[in-house]
């Protein structure tokens, strides 16, 4: 909060001015219970309906399809509205008027409850994320643990959806979701634990203030934690390359096979919503949140924050358009054998540095040295650990052998082959 | 452990309505968890009794039938059938006709492998990006086919004794404009997939067919070549003048799905090389010999085969001096390549079974006829 | 470097050399083997280094009114040669032919197809099912008397459509 951001209600750089004016206005004319009730509604309207839902629709539905379209040498949706911008509205209307079939042998109660359990976490997660210095709905001191706890709910919802559908493919999807989410929770928590150790606070606003204080984003400080977070959270979100729970080419649609109509729309929309929540969380914890080395006094901090969220989400879209999908046993082996030791190593390194910093009372400039050292150490650790686990890129020939005459079997001579 | 946790295998259907079975094809897989214990294929959803219908139509009227067996490589099917009839009736094809046939067959091979390699990448989960790139180029080939023969997919272009029509004027410049763009796309697709760690992890050592089993199971095409057997009918038993073109055949290392994929990519490159050579040396002259309308080949039998994109496509014809064949049999490469489906999938997981099926590159129209 | 297409006489000579007395009939393009010694002959043809027919390229059947023929196209990849062998079955109702699945694994789908469409039983086949049509389908479609039409007409284009059809079966195509 610099000298430029004022307390006037029309200063849009700090939107909490408006809500404070409204609540104080209500306080003057009505008993205090009304303000108590209006506050969460206002928070929901402000945070979810004004920020999250449009960005979810524009970026998640429209933006993702257009960007993936460009990656695939085709245009995305561009018919509905100018440049296709009304495509999400058209999708929503289409889904609303569809018949939401429920198979006769399926468990109706569980099938109906699963989308509700899926929507709730995405909405709840945005409550603790700071959009600006005073624009946070619930600044609870254990926001990080709150995030990890809430992110277990969609797993339950996916399992309910798969079980309740009474369909072998759905059951496959449900089992895979549970196995994968359980495997990837551990590296996720460990990488976030490194963040907590370094910034010595679990409140998200505290972590952003810490990053603004030392003028260094935590992504540079612990790049390994960022990478592990990215992979683990994309596994939690069932996004390619780890989307085996919903692998379209293998088990049709996984746990979503029997869903249609708006129930499916809720799953699909909240998939994006939850991805945006995870992106927002990453933007807060690793990319510096609403702080931008002093720029947040000129540009509204919530704009900076939303830009960072969308940047992170773009990387999700990018990997989705590019990479194939891994098999379930390969995924779990990756989580347990590769990511977990690296997360532990990262935690050890960061704790050591924090200890050195605090015990010896060194100035804040040491973090840049720590960052440089961490970058090198992380790259070396990842590479060496991969080599130890048997990763040999040069052994695999990527081109076939070429022969000119037809005959019988031509045995492979030597280790490396390779055509032209 | 198995006394504490009791599990029993159950039968799961993969197909016939499935995004990844390349048509109406069903595999009844007995699975235990994610491990497949037994796989049995069920076909016949697309059986149209072509072999019986062909006995009631003249030899020329059967050519559109052959289009619709392997609908992704119709020019090759036509070519095989016309070769069989020409062998039976001892008809010579002029040189220009042969060169045009070679150009069409190789362009068709590129188009079919675009679809085959792209669909295989789709099966491994590369969310339609490589298949979209290949499809864009395949569209250009289909436009060329439409310009020449009138149809995109079921071309009905080859005739007994040559081809139906001569090449249009803008054919050569369209093909020459297409070849560098296709080479660029092949490089793009290969760069995206062949070195990709995830793709290699999905396709390497999956669905391995050792070379003795490959030969014993009558495999052909990229499946046989993937196992290291250097067998390509264009080299071994050249037809239509293939011996005058300079090209190489790719063979694999250990017969897994990854080998077949890189073989298909390389075959596309070699096909483009052949098309260039054929266009450079395109002779003049008639494009087909005159064949009587009611062709009655002398009594006898003939078996002719070509290297279609899927393998050895053979036609066995028996003639009884009538206007229609006495027996018309298609040797479908996709069906015979499925002989090893059980050996490839048992012991792997369902994801591997889908990858294995994608690497065989089946077309159900050919399986069921 | 073309494939050597063996004539019927050459295959008959090779078969006689390997298993004497195994040839039933010889024609210009193919050689028919006796069903009793067919399995032994096929095995010898596959294992003998001179013939080396390791690849069963095609297995199909044909109906010649008085007998069925199962046609085998055998191919050698090393020596680049192909030959056509046949086994005849003279039973009309339920013909039986020995199955070559133990010799060439690639035969099992094609033999199932021949059983499905012609009704030829292959003894020794591990799992003979009707793969293209379903169990319980009435008849075997590719037989020449399937869909016997009224008026004594036969399926098959003996003349152009519209003219009178010959009542007797056509000439034997392969002598």
C-alpha cells in the first residue's frame, strides 16, 4: 500500500474500498446482523461472480479452445458472437436444455450429489486468496492447509461419480482418480511445506507480503518446488499429461461417462474453476501474488494477480495441447520414485538456508545468492536422480533402419541403430 | 495377500462404440484390475458379403467394391484388384498407366499413414495435435484425388488395363507444391512425438511381436517390418514398374508399437521420394489399354498382391470364362495382422491394449468385407 | 528381383520328394494334396531348407459344386518364392479338412472365416467359431447353393442379366 492508493470509494485499484463503503452504509441504516449476512454475499459476488466466473468462462472455455486450436493449426470457435466470445454462453444454454440422463441401475442419490461436491471446493478455495493488499475475503492464518484440505474434496466427488454410475468404465476412472490423487498429494504437500518453512507463515497474505518484502518471487528461490507443484497439481486436476482418470481414448470418459446435460456441465465448468483456483494459488505462493516489485501502486494489483493466474493457466493449456498421456503405473512410479525424493531434497535445502539466514541474522540480500545456488542445485539434483533411476535418452533410436533389398529377418547389430 | 483381498476377473467390452477402436470392432477383454488376462476379438459388425456380391457383377463392376473394403486406401485396393484381373486375363498396362498408378498408390500411402500414425498418436493421448497436423496435409491429398478421379475417399480410379482418366493439367503443379509442405509436416510430427519421453514411455516395449512369431502368424506390412523382417512386396515382387524407382524400406528393431510408428513416418518420406521420381519420369502415351466391355478372362485362377499401407493386400480370383468371377477373395491385411492380438495384449494393461490396437492400424471395412 | 511363382508341377515335385505319395492332382498353377498326408507335407514344406515356406500368405476356400477346395498360398521370404497348394474335400454336407494352425499360427483366423462362410470343418483347430456371422446363422453364405433362387436359377452371372440363365452348373474352372 503506497501513497498512491487512496481510500476513496471510486479508487478501483483497491476494490475493498467499495465493499467497505457498502457495508458501512448498511451499518448505518440497519442492525448489524444484516451487515453480517450481506458481507459473505458481497464477497461471493465480488470474488466469484465478478472475477472468477468470467475469467473461467473466457479463459477456460473460450481461451483454451482457441489456443489449443491454434496449436493444432486450426481456428477455435469463432462463430458465436464477435470472435466467438459468446461461445461459453452458448455452451451453457446448450447444456441447460439437454436431458440429463440417469441410468436406471445407477445410484441416483450419489450421482446427483457428486457434481455438488465438485462445485463446492472451487468456490471455497477462492475465499482465501488475496487479490490485493486489503482485498482478501478471509485472511485465515492457516490458508495453505485449508487449500490442501479442500483440494481433497474433488477426489471424493470423482469417486462418487464413478461409483454411482454403475458402469465399468466409470469405475475404472474412479479408481484411477483415487490412486493418482493419493500418490500426488505427498509431493504437493512437501513442496508447499518448503514454501512455509522459508516464509515462516501459512497465511497466503503473509506469503505475498514476504515476497514483496524480500523482492524475490519464491519461484526463483525454489524452482524445484515450483516444478513439483506444477506436476502434482496438474495430476490432481486430471489434466493432460496426467488425465488418465478421464482418458478419452481409453475409457471413453472415465468417471464422467454417464453424465450428460448440466450435471456434466458442472463437472466440466468446475474442472476449469478448480484449475483456475490452483493457478491462483500458484500465482500467490510462487509468483508473488499481487506484488510486482512496486508496480502495484500504479496498476491495480488485482489486474496483476489475474494476469499471473492466467499465465500459469496458459502453461496448463500448453502442456495439454502438446504432450501424450502417461499410463497409471508410470504415473504412480513417477510420483513416488522421482518427485517425492526431490521434494524431500528441496525441503532439506530450503530449511538449511532459512536456518542459516535466521541464525546468523544476515541481511535480506542473501536470498538472491540462495536463489542462484538453489537453481543450480535443483537442476543438478533432478538430473542426477533421473540418471540414477535409469533415464538414458541416447539409447533409444528414433529412426528405423533402412534397407534396399527385401529378404528375411535382419538382426539388430550393436546397441544403436539409426537410419539415415 | 490373495487370501485377504479377494478379487475376481471380469469381462470388459472395449468397443464396438469407442473413440479408439478405429471402427466397429470389439475386444472382449477379461481383466483383473488393470491387467488383461484374455482378449478375444469379435468382428463382423461391418460384414457386407462383398465376396458373394462380386460373383454377380462383372469384373469392372467389382472395382467400386474394392474401394469400400479398406476405405482409407481405396486407390491401393483398386490397384490390387486390377493387377489380379490383368494377371488372369494377361493384359498389359502401358507405361504411362503404370506410372500414374504408382503416383496414386504412393500418395494414397501417405494419406493412409497420416491417418494411421495420427490415430496412433491419438490413442496414446496426444490430445489430437499431431493428428490435426497430419489431417491438414491429408486434406490436400484428398483434394488432389478429387481433382483426378472425382471422389475424395472411394476413388474408383483404376481400371483393368490402366486408369480411368488421364491426369488433369494442374496435377503436376499441385503435387509438386504439396510435397515440401508434407515433408515439413512429417518433420513437425516426428519432432513432436518421436523424441518425446512420454510417447516413448507409452509406446516402447508395448505390444512386442518377435520375428519368428511375426513370420509364423502371416503378418505383413509395418507389423512384419517392425519385427525386423525386411519384406516389402514393392521390393520383393515389383509390380507396376516399382523396380525402376530408388527408395528404401524401413525396418524396426524389436517389433513394438514405437517401431511401427517410426516405420510409418519413414514410409511417408520414402513415398514422397517415389512420387517425385515418378513425376519426373512420367512417360507420354495412352493411360490404359482397350479392354472389352464384357471381359471374359480365360478359365483359371490368379493371386496378385500389392503392398497396401496396412500390409500385403492380396486378391484371389477364379474365372470360369463367364463375365463375372467365379470366386473373388480378398486377403485382408488388417484381419491377419490381428492374429497376434492376444499375444500382444495379454499381460498388459488396458491402456496398453489400446496402444497395441492402434499400432496395428486396422480398418474394419477390410476385416469384415 | 521378382518372386518366383512356382507352377503346380514344381510344387508337386517338391511334395513328392519330401513325402512320397502326397499329391492328388496337379494343375498348371496349383497342386492338390491328399488330405491324409496333408499335415505332414505342409510341415515338411515349411521346414525343408529348399522350399522354406515359412509364411502362409493366404488361406481361402472355394466351392466347385462337387467338391470344396481349400487354397493355401505359401511363401518363402528368404528365397522369395510363392506356391499354391490345395486340399480338396469331396463331402457336400459337412466337409472336413485338417487344420494347419499348429504349423502356421496365421491360419487360425482364416480357417475360422472359411468355416463361417463355407461350412468346412477344420479338425485340430482350437477354437472354430463363426467369426463374421453369428452362431445360429442359417446356412453358409458363400456356398454356391446358398440363396437357391426359384425357377431353377442359380446365383452367378452366367450371361448378362436379363437373359435366360443356364440350369446346369458352369464348367470346372481349374483343371
